[in-house]
């Protein structure tokens, strides 16, 4: 059974609380990702998703200068590198999230997405079930 340490993306770009939303958008574009962690000294403080930028950030008068801490989600569901792919899929479905930061000793070491679970671990059905649960209205 694969563990997240075997399938997670480890070269994760991030921003700090001193950055602004424009810098988040540029990193998302350059890295072709939909989530950017907000870290300080390697410690995860929160995350900003592409949806956060559109829904919450664009409506601001000067969206590019908005602080990342104004948009980030601070209560982040995380896993550790020894979490199994099945446990990660269940966690993502339970909390209705598509991406899961991976922490080791309190420090960000990677991110795993539903796509990673579907492609890398061969558990397309579980990832599909998780996506279905995530996409349902509450």
C-alpha cells in the first residue's frame, strides 16, 4: 500500500505572510498549481487556493496588494508522510478538499492532490469517490 511520502509532490512553492495576492497568483501560474501554502520558517500557517483568489480576492478594490493572510485558510487539514493513499482519500472526502498538505515534524514537506492519488497509486475509484463526495452540496 503506497504512502504519501511515495506519491506526494515535494518541490512545493510557497509564500510568506509578507507576500501579497499578486505574488500568489504569479506562483500559481508559473507552477501550474491550484494551491499555494503560506509558510513561515517551514511551518504551514495556511493555504490559498485558486478559488480563494477568484471568489475572495478579485472583489477587492486593489486585489494585487491584498495580504495573503487576508485570504488564506488557517485551519488546514493535513496528513503526514506515513499516511496511506486510502487514508488520504478518505480524509479528503470527509473534509471536502482536493489537495492535502503533508507535514513532518510540523514542517511542510509536500502536497498530495486527488489527481496524484488517482494517477500514481492506481486508486482511481477511491479518488473518484472522494471527488464525488467533495463535489456534493452539503
